[in-house]
């Protein structure tokens, strides 16, 4: 019986401490001699300053403008050659997928194809 009473007393003491802590945390600060209108205006200015300072998404990085480089005509690759490389790459990828579907294997799944283009 004594242990039960001791537990109840400790529980009440813990509850009292929790109530005091909650009351201290939620207590309004003592009001000064500032009018409510001036206080609201000050709060609005503080909110504007806080919103202006914190930005969740930053703007795009500003890169220095590089002068336009002219590629010599000899270095340009015709569009037909690029299309042929892409078509060849697609054919090789399809062949690799068909090979994997015929006999699924972890080594086939993680192996590179013979395509010169990077996946």
C-alpha cells in the first residue's frame, strides 16, 4: 500500500512540474506601453523581412556570359551521321533487351552493351 501511495505522490509531483513548464512556455510576454496598431505594423514589417530573407527555392545560378564560340565548318557533324549513331544505339539496346528476355541473368542485366553511346 505504501508503494502505491508513493507512486501516486510521484505521479502528482511530475504532473505539477509538467503543468508549470507548460504554463511558462505558453505565457504571453508582458505587454509594453506600445499601442496595438503600432505593434501590428511592427509585426508585419518583421514578417516581410523574415519572408524576404528565407527562400526555399533559390534562383537559377548566374553564369558569366561566355562569348559565342564559332565552330569551324570542318568540325561540324552532319545531322544524318548523328541520326545513324542514334539508330545504331537503339538497335543494340533492343538486341541486349531481347537477349536478356530470352535468358534472364543478373550478369546480362548489369553488363554494358557494345554501343559507343553512354546509357
